């Protein structure tokens, strides 16, 4: 989307960006021709400024990760302090560092059930790849090396490394550059009005069961699901869904991996997404909110059973990232968690969830094109319907992206998912007035969109 630019520094940066910067998950032709949509400069709380100092509401916490909002000085200070102590320290060959050890212990106290140990990574995709490898390794250790397949769900998003992308069930992502590797299978979960060629299956339990039976439980290492599908459309599961997956995994002797990359660290109003349903996975992938985006960090939490098999292995675990257990990232994560606990962030999310729900109900009442509002914690979406058609707008209308553009013009950043869904995931420190402002902007944006439609 073209932006009006007045500042000469901005103009220069736009030209340099167009020439030299290949943006992830962006339309390269568009960016190369029209430049970046915005160049961020700084931020405070729920606001981010462009280079010209114009404030935007960060209604998505950037990529669902800046949970404590922008400009948290304590996080910056702890990073500086730790960097001045040591640039970096390796965790290979049994080397260690204090922030990583303390964070591992802290996570063990926070995670549900007996998820008491962690393997650190630098992000979500690395965490999911690690979880797949550890699952296979676990079964090899148990003498069942034929258990290698991974089951995920259609419409799930797990990242973009080869394995994570293979587990992803969103066709455009899954199929990019033939990146899908063997051994990954997609079951049909419950879905709400999915436009990706599948309406979902209310009998999700049977769908996953059938896939397990078809492939053979003795060939399946793990099932991975997001407690709430994020990039697939903010699809909140019905009561019983996660419990059913847990039960299936127990019945067929399959490991259950929860991808908590978005849900973890308070996004859904509980510390972890699975806590909403009292389900304990065998492995739990974390990233994003662990540092509120201030540093790159991820991890896989593992239960006692999986840990036992790993620590009883007498060889070298041939898996690790240079930045596994980076001291600066771990120090930031520890401070991030400390602030979350000290400032009652979970309580704020639970209170603000009600405000967001109220706001969306108002929008749905007022606008006949708004439907299917759903919110869990501060993870939310609504859909755009064409009342005359009695169904979603035709994809050619690009209704969701048009509304998101209208919001952007009014200085609110949201995200469209496909052609009719709009996601909202503001920083967890947001207050009532700020939610009301967001709703007001969405209201005006929908009105403008309707006017343009005629
Ligand atoms: N898993 C989920 C549920 C995600 O939403 C994402 C990213 O959005 C990932 C994994 C991939 O994480 P990363 O982009 O840090 O590799």
C-alpha cells in the first residue's frame, strides 16, 4: 500500500529498501515497486511511531509477540546489563550460563504438569523442528524407530523451516517452493468457516482417529496442534477438543506436542493456551511472548518421560543452535516473566478480554457485515459477510484486507487472514480506553469500507 511521504530521510530509506531488502512473508514485487508499507521507528506501550513520528496503535502486538508493549525500559536495561557481562556464551558440550539455567528452572515451575525441562532455540519454527526431532529420537530410544510420522491439522501454522512448513496446513505456506517434506499428515480439526478448501469437521476426534488408523499408530511419532489456531484464522476450539487429542495420543501411544508459540505467556488469559482446558502435552513449543519480542528466543519444554529417554542416551545429542540459551535473550525472558507476574498481566488480559468482547459485540450489532466475532484473552477475530449473498464476501472483494487498509489509514494496525477474517491481538498491557479507541477506529473503517462498496 502506497504511503504519502514528506520526510527526506524516509524517502531515502524507502528507495534503499526497494533495492536491497527482501521482506519475509510479503509480496516481493509490490515491495520492490512501491516500497515498504511503513518504516517503524520507535514505540511506547500499545503505540508505534513511523519515522515521521506519527503514532499507530499496534493492534497485533506486531507478530502476536510484543506482549508487554513497546518501550519497556526494564527489558532494555536487563539486556544491556547482560550484554556488558558477556557477549554470548555457548551451550554446546555442556557449557552453560546463569540466565539460561535460571530461566529453565523458572519455566519448569510455570509449565503445566511435569513439563520440567527445556531445550532452547531462537524462535518458533526452530522449536517445532526440534520437537519433531526429539519425538523421533524418543521413539528410537524406546526401540520403536519406525514411529516417525507427524500429524498436524489443516489450517494450522507451525513456521517455515522445512519440517515446520511441512506441518503447516495452510496451502499457500505449506506448498511454497516445494518445501513440504515426507512424513507429515494433516487431520481435519474443528474449524470456523475456513475458506481454505475445508469447512472443518465437527467430528474432529474421528477425523484424527481415522488418520492415525490409516497411517498406523506404530508409524506415528507425534501429533502437533496449536491450542488456538492463530495464523489460520484465530480458531478457538470447542470444549473437549484438546482433551480428545490428549486422549487419542494416550490411546495410541503417540506424543502430544502443543504449539504454544502464539498462545504461550498470557495471550489467551492463562499462562499457556493448554491451561484453558487443563490439558498437559508431552512437549510444548514456546517462543514469541517469552521475551515480548525484545530478544529472539524459543524453546521446547519436555515432560519427565521424554527427558528420561534423552538423559539416558550415552552419545551426543546431535542437535543445537548457536543461539540456544543465549544469555541476553534468557535474561530478557526472565525479566519479562517477572514483570508479567509483578504487574498482574494475566488479570489484565482477563479483564480486557471482556472489553474486547463488548466492543466486538457492538460492531456486530451495528454492522450487518460483521459476524463470527471470537475472543479468548486478547486473541480475537471477526469475519466479514455479505448480507445480500448470505455468505462471506467473494474473495475478489478482498474485504478483510480492505478493512485492514482502512484501519491502517486511521493509524490502527490489524491483520487480515485470507479474504474475510480480521485478527486482533493487542499488547497484553492494553487498557479499557485503548480498547475503546481501537473499536472506534474499526467502526469508522467498516463504515468507510461499506460506503466504498456502495
Ligand atoms: N508456531 C506458531 C503457532 C506461530 O504462530 C508461528 C509464527 O507465527 C510459528 C510457529 C513460527 O515461529 P517463528 O516465526 O518464530 O519461526
